[in-house]
C-alpha cells in the first residue's frame, strides 16, 4: 500500500478524526517519506527515541521562517517579527541556551498546590456567571487558561484577554503546512504581540512577583542568559492556553457524550487519571518536528542528513505495540506513559499546569454534566498540529441538581 496517499494532514476530514488513518498507516509502516519530503514517524518507540536522543535537533522551523523572511524581503514584505518570535521559542532552541532558559523557568515555576488552588478559584469565578446556554470554548476553555497564565506571569488579565486572539494566530507558526497568506496573518499578530509585550516589559519590576519578572531578572543579572526575554515571555503566554484550551474542551465533550463516565470520577485522583487518558487518546499536539545532522536509519528507513522529521504524537499514543487496547478510554490504565507533552529535554514544562486546569474544570462541571447537552455540531479548527475545537454550544437544563 502507498501510505503517502493516506497522509493528507491539511484536509478537514483528516483533521476532524485522524485516528483511523493513523491506525491504517501504522499497520503498514512505522516510518515513511511524505509527498512533501519530510519523514513521518508513527510508532511509539520511534517517536520516543527521536524526542529523547540529543543527536536530533529542534529549530528546523526557525530555519524555515528565516528562509521565508528572506523570500518576503525580496518582495518588500516584512516578516522580521515572525522570525524574532520563533527564534525566542524554547521548543526551537538547543543547548546550551535551552538549558539555561529551562533552568530559570524551572526554579521559578509555581507549585502544584498553588496551581490547583488558583485554578479552582478561577473556575468558581467563571462558573458563578454561567448562563443556561453558552459556547464552551469561549466561556471557559479559553478563558481559564489565559487568566491562569496571566496570574502566573504577573500580568493583567485584561491584557491577556486583549492579546489572546493574536496568540492563537502566532502559534500557527509551528504548523508545518502553512501558506504565504497564513504567514501574512501571523505577521500582523506577531507585530501586535511584540508591541504590547515590549510596553509591558518596559514597566515590569524585576523584583516583583511572577514568572515574567523572574525572566527579566535573569536577563539582566545572569550573563549566561543569552536570550530575548520578551520573545520568551510571549512564548510562555501563548503556550499556556493554546493546548490547554483544547484539552479542556475535549475532556468535557467526552463526558457529555458518555455520561456514564462521570460515575467513575469519584475522586481527585481518578479525575486526574481521566485527564491524562484524554491526553493520550486525543493529544492536543498531534505532530512535532526534529532534524538530523547526520544520516540515520529508523525502522529500516534510511533518512539523509538534515532531513525534516515529523513525529506523529497522536499516532504514537495509540500504538498497539505499546498500549493495550489503545483506542479505548481506560481511566485506570496501569501504564499511561503518553507522549502528548513530548519527552526528554523539551518535555513541556507546563504539563502539570495543563492537567490541573483541565481537572479543575471537570470537577466543577461534574454536578451539571447529567443535565448538559451539546447543541449542534462542534466546530474544529482546520489544522492538525494543534487539534482543537473552535466552538461547541452547550445547553444546561438544570444548574442546581447534582447528577453524580
């Protein structure tokens, strides 16, 4: 079978439910060369190996953006703010600068207890004004993560809400299947974000509370911190809500469509295990990338040096060679070492924050889910890299009577 004919990641039907295609491809080959010339890795062991092995590098996206910036400059189009933005993303950086940045962030990252308390407080604040019908995505799935990251960074929530739409546009920059028109829209968002965060950073006291202040202090006091602090803060801002918004939406969609699951969520521990199983089944980040400075062989496939390697996390998380009954939602799965947050030195530093937020929303909604229904058809964004709902209308017929 020519699996390249199955790999159509830009088509809406593929994006809405890519998992049957993943299964079909994986049944025939764990690695293949796509029509666009990148090498796609589908199996768990292969994806984990590439993520963990330091011989593979990130940063291919930054190189591509640099080339597109040069191309645009020749046509009197300015993409420099995009180039600046992607260059400041830790996921596009390698040691030693990546190690320095990660150390600074890890030392100043809030504890799980703080995150849990803060997330629960924000959930209560949002749900206090819950109407009988609303769009789940805009009402809480987008609002909770942006309020959380603003509180963690130490920036006004109003500023975060103002810039969130531009943040969603900028993160599209990591999608490997972009058009020149996409880049023009991303350029506008990137320029707006940079101007706003430059202003915010200029008034930021490095001795104040919050992760943004810690970044500024490191930038000014640590000679090894050779990174653009504003670009880093922008990345922390956008990374904290894009994937978490998707996770929250899919958690609630799953429970509304299968209400019997609610009766299994009888403790905080089981709620968290449910969230982690949703992460495995429906990874918000479906694909990520690496490059190889040297020629390699993966699963018998020869990959030339300096190739683009696309890692399909969504497929790896359902690899029957690693997970028993991979397409089933099993809350008490004995081993759930999914790769949705990556692996190795680029493992998502905010993974705990995302799980805490999703668990807080699930816990807050549990008494209402028995009387909650989805109105119409949920709308998915037409992008594969970060698979997320754009809208899902809900109707809550009774806000008071507990269902579980």
